[in-house]
C-alpha cells in the first residue's frame, strides 16, 4: 500500500522534508522528532509516517499492530534519549492528546515522549 500523504497536514510535510524538524529517529514506518515547543527537557513526537489515523483511538481500532509498534518505537526513543536508564531519575511519560478537549491540534496520530526531569504526577 502506498503511504498516504496529505499536503495540508503539518506532520506529513515534516515526513516529506518540506518543513524542517530535528529528527532523532527515522525508520521505515515511523519518524521521531523534537517538539517545537517542548513541555519538558526532553519532548519528542513519534508518528507513523503514513497519514490516515487521526488519533490513537482510530489507530488502535484499525491497525493494532501499528499501534503496538508505535509504543515500542516510543520506548526506543526514551532509551535512546537516556530517559529509561537515567541514573538519577529514570522514567518518562507517554501522552496521546485525543480530541479537542485534550487540546489535540494535529490530526495525524502522534505519541508525545516526555522526560528529562521530575514530571508532576498527573492527577495529583
Ligand atoms: P497535539 O497538541 O496535537 O497533541 O500536539 C501537537 C504538537 O506539535 C504540539 O506539542 C506542538 O508544539 C507541536 N508542533 C506544532 N507545530 C510544530 C512544528 O512545526 N514542528 C514541530 N517539531 N512541532 C510542532
Ligand atoms: Zn499527516
């Protein structure tokens, strides 16, 4: 299947190299790059290169294998960024903003990988 591409989608334009980004990991099916407005010392976005899944719910429903591989890719990014095995404070957070109420702005599914410092405990 030919990879879907939407020229009105910011993340498709990054995949296509039409908008520059600081890429930290590039594989056949995924791209990981630094968020332009980081919310933690390390803030990386991981996306499937293929457009067509607007959010994690659609991705999980329609392509659970790709959803699982996106999580594994995020874990690999966290390891590569030194978050997983950090000697002082190991750990990181995965976030999927899903829909307007969560503040989702780009409807090309993306995993936020956040870390590099003590993160406030969500919900506390
Ligand atoms: P959302 O709010 O949809 O979950 O996440 C979209 C993310 O994309 C935001 O954290 C935002 O800072 C990031 N972002 C928006 N425009 C750009 C851009 O041009 N380049 C990069 N690297 N990140 C961007
Ligand atoms: Zn897209």
